[in-house]
């Protein structure tokens, strides 16, 4: 299949299959296009489902948008969908919609736990990170410092391929976004607002920049360094 193929007329089942090609060099762009079409196909429905639920929980439309983004991000990471496990086996589109709803419900529950302070690591003093830390001032062994320095250099070279905004977004998210048993702690609202104001970007644009930066760093490290 050509990377320039228009996938808008493809079935959702095929789109999910194409997204699984993201790890194949010759089909990365096809996977990305399939993912874009998949989002376009289901985003409005998922947003309509999430907005009233978020309002009932005391959250605004921005939170609904964040949860929707997280849901699709999960699909990008884990694009396999088993229709045999769905209740709507005779309607693939509907089955996928309900699958997205379930993912979103779990993410929203995790978000609520974080907001309620259950394991929330943030103090309110978080700041935008603009530069790499000076590892010379960090206490560690010489060998460990050399390894870390080399890694920083690889990441810096990867980010140099992008814009200064990409670098700030990457460093800030890398500093504060953490994986926990309950899910992923999102950056505090105030810090996100600071990022939007300083970089003059919408939250959706920040998500795009973030994905581009993390993808570029991951690709560079796979080629030139260890992860």
C-alpha cells in the first residue's frame, strides 16, 4: 500500500490493522494516516459522550477533551481490538465506540483519583522546564554521569531537529508526568496554563507538539543510543 493512499473510505477494522504497522519503517506514515482517520471518525461521538459525564463530575470541556485525547493515545499504543470479546459482535463500528467509552471511563476515574489527591505527587510549585539539568551538580558515580551525559546529548540532538517549543514541552512533560499504578498523573492545570500562555499554543497544539517531540526522541534513541 502506498503511504499516500487516502484511507477515509477504509473500514474501521482495516484502520486498526494499519495502525499496527507503526513499527514498520515503510509503513509508519500509513499507520499515522490511519490513526488520523480513526480519530476523525470517532472523536465527535466520544466528545459528546464525555462532556455531560465530565460536567456531572464537576469538570469542564477541557477535561473531556483531555480524556478523549488519552483514549485515542491508548489506541495508538495498543491498537489491537478483539471483536469476539464485545457484546456488539454484529456491529463493528458500535463495538469500537463502546470499547472507546470503556477506556475513557477508566481514564476519567483515574483522573478523579488524581484530582482528589489519592497519590497525587504535585505540590503546586511545578514550573516550566526550559533546559536540561546540569548533571555536573548532581551527586552520582562517574560512570553513571557519563552514561547520563551521553543520553542527554542524544535527546538534545533529536530535539534540535524540531522547534524550541518542542524542547520546552518535552522537558516539562518528561519532568513531571509520571506513571503510577493508578494510571498516568497529568500535569497540573496551572502548569498547563503556564505552558499555553508562554508558548502561545492551544492545549490541542501542545498535545501535537508533545507527540512529535517524544516520537522524534524515541526514533533518535533507537537509531543512535539506548532507550
